C-alpha cells in the first residue's frame, strides 16, 4: 500500500506485508519513517492512495474504521476524565449496544487480566500513568477485536514502568493470541515483543524478519546500525588481494578474510566496503571463536563502562576512529594499549553508503 498526503508528501512508499493470524508484528524505525501512517491506514483512519488492505481475507479499503473489527491504542490515550475506570472500559461496548450483562462480564474479565479490578470505581485522575495505560489497554481488550493496533502505547511511561508494561503486553498476547501490529521507535521494545520485526525507513520496509534474524543477518547497513546498543561498529576501508587472499584494509588496521567472508571479498577486490562488527564480536583476549592475530585491531583504551559482569570498552584506533567492545568485566586501566580480536562469525561487509547492502549475508539455513 501507498500513502501520499496532500502537498505530495509520500509517507509510505509501497509496503507489502502479510501478517499471520495471531502474530505479534512490530513496526520499528526512526521518527517520520511512516509507521503511524501505516497503522492508521490499517485502522481506516487514513485513506490509502494505492493498494489494498485485507483483514481475515476481506478487503477493507472502503470499510469504515468502526466496522473493521480492530481496536487501537495510541500513545496519547484519552480516557474520559469524568467517568470511572469501569465506565471508561464499558463505553465502547455500550455504544455498540451490547447487553449490560455481557458488558459487565467483559469489563471484569479484562480488569482481572490487567490487575486493575480494585481500580474500577476510580476516576482517571486518581490513577498513575501506568494504571491509566492499563485502562486504555482494557478498553481495547473488552472489544475482543480480531486485530490490535498499538501506536507507541508505552512511550509516556517512565523507563521502569515501560519495561513492566512491556512484559505485561507480552503475557497478554500469549493469553489472548490476538493478531497485533505494534509501532515503536524503541528497538529494544521491538526486539523483545515481536514475533517478527519490520524495520522501516523513508516509507520503505528495509527488512522483515524474526528479532534474531534482523539482528544477526541485517540486509543492509541501515538495519545493522538501527538495531543494537551500543550500535554496530563500522570501519571504512577497501578489499585488496595479497598472495591470493582477500584482505580488508583500513586506517584502523588490516583484517585477513577467510572462509565465507574471503569468498565474498574475492568478488570485491579493489572496491571500497564497510566492515561491520557488533561490540560483542570484539574480544580483548583470544577465544575459541576470535583468536587470529591477522584478524585483530590494535588500539588504546579510552573509557570503560562497567555493566556488572560485562563491560563496554571504548577503544581509539589508528586513523581517528573508535570501536566499542563488549567484553567480560575485568580490571584494566584506561590508557592501556589493547588488541581487539574479531569474531569472524559476527563480521559483516557492507557496500558503502547509509543503505549499503550486506555483502556477507548467508543463505537462510
Ligand atoms: N496529515 C499529514 N499531512 C502531511 N504529511 C503527513 C501527515 N501525517 C504525517 N505526515 C508525514 O508523513 C511522514 C510519515 O509520518 P508518520 O507519522 O507515519 O511517521 P512515524 O514513523 O509514525 O514517526 P514518529 O516516530 O515520529 O511517530 C512524515 O514525513 C510526516 O511528516
Ligand atoms: Mg508515529
């Protein structure tokens, strides 16, 4: 589907997605990439400029929002301030002329699931942010829709509450198995909640895969850079051939490429490429996976950030670059010269540019 707003802003440039029954699908991407527009088109709150949307096999392009059997929860959920929690949750059902007994059953069931039974007679202003958020969820749950649409529902909550509510959402989905499309710009939320994660940018889908799939096999540099904290390290360089071997050469150092990477690199000799490796793909001491002197980069330890059993090391390398390594915690002084061993299994080569293609993707096994 495509969406062009008045004034020729094309917010969504041809998205094609099939969401499985009962699936929890997360749309993630930077601000302005078209996530909300996509969701609002599914909800029927925006006309679509081109394409079709079907829900459960029925094309709903011209079906009114209220008849699409979906329930949406926004970032700025507006609860009715003069109504109790109970009435807030019952309101939508009342409008749809549900019998009183049925309304009561659904509201109490949802309240129980969400742990807000004791709050039913309160008004919204007497609730915490997290409790209000649960009421907003409750309003969606009582509708028992075939699809839930969430647009950054947790972004108004503080960090701790966000993590708790996130876990609650996951439990909720396990229990109800309602097909869900969830929008966030928080990559951690995307990774922890999604059965599949759709990474968007500039109105396009960059990649759609399982959380591990997008993390371990990013199709391009954008996806690689967007997911993961600290982010993947990138080193600009070029591929040269030496004695029949392919070598990645950069200001930061040389990396001899063997195996799968070697084969790929052989096809790009003489080309500029970007080497990508996540912080956990760099080791301070040789390990079973990362132990080759010809796959190591020298540097000087700038800063250590302890994380309990692990630590992040920020290491300056030749040429002015800086790498981040996440390694087992140990005592090491800042300013020390270090050697970072690269784990070949965690190494990627990208074409240059923000959206440079991942040249080292392996075929799905
Ligand atoms: N009503 C509108 N009229 C014109 N342009 C719009 C309208 N709504 C959104 N846009 C534009 O469409 C693009 C996508 O917007 P959208 O709200 O879908 O982004 P988003 O991914 O949800 O971003 P955020 O993370 O900031 O919520 C943006 O460039 C935005 O400025
Ligand atoms: Mg949005």
